[in-house]
């Protein structure tokens, strides 16, 4: 029989990305972790009643296979088995056929062969072990767990089996069982990084954050240059609301990737920028985005020669900069974005032009502000913020007719109707059309009865209208 016949790789993506609400922040932020590759060994270590023996008539065939197996001549091995009738083979040879098919990644055929082996010998431990591998690859975790449990009951209880069972239990949302399995696997193989990684995920999944933190700090002491561990430290810090620790961890991961000339996931750069924004270091946030804008370009797989620009988080940061009047970093970011206009959707082009108009107004350049706002409305006629800003600009330039036009357009957008009514009402007051202003303010009260502050204005306007009449 064969020892360490194959290594099977399973991708685990269920915990590769997490979204956390950060205390004090206005948006959720994300740490993107690389999906780990879990490599599980398939060993032939069964003994006694749980191990099948080849029939004497099969010994010559087994001898023919040995050099082929040693040479890993998969095609020749497959051909050799294809010439045999599985119904005439012993349990041992059926089991061997299943193992070979697993190594060839022919999992459906492997399942058939291994099940047929168990029909002849239900307690064939290695067949159960091999079947569990087949089901893990196909993500049929319930079946995989059943065969792993049977393997342990039959005496196959090495670190690999416990680690695999822990992995399966974690996929089945059995966090406590997963923790126990990984801990036992580590007890048997204390230096196995895969079991440590699995235990870390299990602890985080079970919200055992203090234990996860202790384990992670120990892993970082052994591997301080592992950028992925620093990302996980950042992820764990976010889970616990420790934004400064998350920020420092992600900065460490970014630096390590730069030193290794490794590309950092753009989602993590955005996350780091958001953390800097929340901590008050807006300039560093803008530098991060400015230096890495090209990473946000992604080609659409279903449209030839078409691309898109992932800018929603950058838009949110621009909003924050405008709201807090951080004009210098806003200008730096908008200047960097200008090179990517052709990769930006009309929706975001419109929004960024509004921010450019706000910057221009801050600088006292109303002509440039108007130009940007006109471009914004052209790119997205439903951009209420652009319509309102343009209306206010026209109002300030005494171009009342145009201002009313934009206020009316903004009133057609539910999210901006109240602000548009108030803006037009102020315009009518300024040009002493009190009856029109009164009519608009009454619409505001109908729309939002909680605006009791408007009632005093309505009363004053009522008095003015009466005096005029």
C-alpha cells in the first residue's frame, strides 16, 4: 500500500472578508484577507481489522503499479485500472483505485470506487478517510464530517484527521467543536502553522477575541514579516472596536508588502484610508489614495475593452473632506482623480464635479464653480446636490429665474425636496415675493410636520402678506 498518497488543497473563502461597523465612524469598513489554502494529507496508516489486504491474485497487478506510482505516471495508472472490472477487485484494490482517482482529481469516480470498497468492508478506515477528502473538495461538509468521525472511531486519529474535522466543523458553523479539533491537532503537531491559522479563524468565528489575540501575537513573534498576519491583527482589532490598533496593523501590512514588492489589495488601502480619516489624519488618507489610484482600476470580464473605476469609498472620503472643509487634501485627491475621468461612471463624475465646485467656491472662483456644476448636472441630471448648489450659486449672482429653475428640478427628487423648497422660499423672501415664499414654506410643513421652527417664519410671512393687501 501507499503512504502519503496525495495532498488535497481546499480553498476556504467563507471568512476571507469581513465588514465591521467602527465606533465613531459614519461608514462600515472592510479588511480583505487572502483566502487560505488548506492542504490536507491523505495517509495510509490504518491497521488491524480496519486495513484491507490485497488478494493473492492481485499481487502481480500491485507490483506493476508500484513503479508507475513512484514515477507519478497518472495516465498509465488510470489506464491500468480502466482495464480492470472493479466488481472483481478486492476491497483493498477498490480503495487503492479510489486513492489514485483522488490524486488525479477525478472525485466522482473516486467516490464510486471508495463506496464500493466500503460495501465489501464497512470498517475500512482509510476508505472512510479518503471519502471524507472527496466530500471536502465538493464542499459536502456533512458527509465529510460523518466519514471523518468514522475514521477516528476506527483508530485513525492523527493530527490531519483532527485538523480536517475542525475545518469541516467550522464550515458547518460549529465553532466550539472547531476550536477543540484545532487545539487537539496542535497538541499533536505544535509547530503546524496551518492548525494555528485554523484555530485563529475558529476563535474569531466564536468571538473568543482575547484568545485569538493571544494566539495571533504569538504567531507574529514567530513570523513578524508575515503581512497576512498583520492584516488579521487589523481585522481582529476592528472586531473589538480598536481602530488605532487596526490602523497600525494595516500600516505594517502595507509596509511589508511594499518591501516585498507585493501588491496590496486595494480594498485594504481604502480601509486604511478610512481609518486615517476617522482618526483625524486626513492628509495620510489622501496620500494613500493618491499613491494607489491605479490599483482601483479593474477590467470588466464581460465587456471587451471596457473598464470601471472603483470609487465609492473615495467619494465618501471626498464628502467627509468637504463637510469638514479640509480643502487642501480635497484638492490633492481631486487632482489625482482627474487622470481617471475616462474610467469613472457618469454618476461619480457628477459627484466629483460637485466637490470641485465646492473647492472653487472656497477659493472665490464662482465662474469655475458654475462650470463644474453645469458639467455635473449634464453627467447626472438627477444629482440633487448639484442642482441645489447650482441654484444657490444662481441666487447669489442675482440670476433668480435660473435659480428657480434648478430649485424646481431639485424638488422633483424626494431626497432633496425639502431643502429645495426652503432654498426657493429664501429666494422669494429676498426678492420680497412673500406670498410665494409662504406657499413654499407651507409645503415644507406638509412634507415634514416636525419642522416646527418653520412655523414662526410662516407667521411672520402671514403678517407681511396681510399688510401688503
